[in-house]
């Protein structure tokens, strides 16, 4: 891929597959063309890299107050074959990499608007500052956590506690500062990897599948919503073609963006409109964070392009992009 960098978020022109120009974002003179994700070389399955001097990222989390900074868990060995795995922070502008903690067993990484990083480690929820200080466990949670999401104001923690293999996972709510956990619902669906808060702080969305009575869950997958105040639960009428890997609400409060398989979609939940596929062929499995950029009509997308080597330890390149809500303009940020 061709890269460029200047002030702020830089523009990548619409490709041959992205010719629609209805989105109000207009490219600046400082841009280059690039092909759609579908023409990228297929790097094959991502996994442990066994040669030395290699870094393998997973669980990327963008800094919500600085779109040029990302945290991730990495499995890495140096030139001497010494394990340097752990929780890392990286500047996308300078490529400066800082290891915050040496454990690589973290997952469900989340960067809060208050500056802390939250993550799961063997079902327990932890907090660490963005400087690597003050690692501490979040107390008072009622069981082994499956996935979690922090409310828009950073005060409330929504999370799932598994009920057993292929049994319903209970949804809970707890103040992040501490307090009595509140059971929201046991909706009869098994939530997948992600929960997402609506901007109003009242509703949660999650990908799920109906709880099965046998050894395997009943498919297909679906999108579900839950009102935190009333406990009202609803499942979207249209089944999903893939499990949900990443999920965020549209600012309109009625649609959600979700990534699954190698695709990115916009899904209406209220008006019965058809699902819209925004991107295809991108590396989305566990490697994409999707979130609306405040005050701007686009999404912020982080993905891994494992086919593009970079200097030093960074053999797996992080690609940061912004994208219009209709998927027709992709704007790339890269050093």
C-alpha cells in the first residue's frame, strides 16, 4: 500500500470500487490512490510468528483522545530469541513503541476516555494507566468475565458472566469506581466478543446466538439490544452472515456498524432498512476496532495488514484509516 502522512488525518482517494461521492468529505490536494481491501494479498491465517525479530499484534485499542496512538497485546521475540511479549503502546506518527506490562495473556483490551487501559486476564478485569503505572484489579465483579464495555461517561461497566458451556450469559452493570453489581438480564442469547454502548448511555448492543439445548449453539448469529434502565431486550429480525468481531453504534442511535469475517457492515435496527456492506476483503478477524470519530462524519478503523513488512520488530503493519459512513471514502493515516 502507498502511504503518506501530513497534519491530522490524511486522505486516501476513493478507489475504483469506491466511486460514489455522496459523502460530504472532500479530499485535500495531498492524497494518493489505493486499491480496495479485496485486492490486497491474502496473508493466510494470522498466528504465532516463529522466526525471531518479529512482532504479532492482537487486540488493538485506539486512544479515544488521540487517534495517532494505539495499544495492543503482542507476542514478540527479539534478535536473540528472547521473549518480549506483553502489553504495548505505539505512536502511529513516530512508531515509538513502549511496553507497559510484560504479560501477553490479556484480551478484550479497551482504552477508556479517562486514560486508563482495561483488559481481561483469565476472566478477571484489570486497569492500568497509559504510562504503565498502577496496575490493579477491578474489584467486586460477580464471576468470570466474558466481555465488557465502558459507558460513554466512563463510569459504568457493562459485562457478561458466563453461565456455562452454551448456556445464557448474564449481563451485569457495575460502577467502575466500585459498588454493588446489578444484574441487567439473562436474555437467552450467548453474547460474542463485543458489547457496545449507545451514545445516550442507556442502551447496549451485542452480537449473539440463541442458546442451544444440545452440545452446540443454534445458529444463525444475530444482533441484540438491551435498554439498561428498563431491561427491555430485543433481537434484530435479520440474521447475520458472520459472528460479530467488532461493534459500535452509529451516532443516530438506530444503526450499528459491525465487522465480521472479512467485511464491515452498517446495520439498521429500528426501521427495517436493508443491511449495507461497507468494506470487503479487509483483515477484520479480531484485528479491527471500529468507532465513530466525534464531530466528524466518519469511522475510525484500525486493522492489521500482515502482508506489508515494516522496519525493525514491526513486521505486521498497523493501518489506521477513517471511512465515511457509506463506505465510499477511505482516508488513510500512516507515517
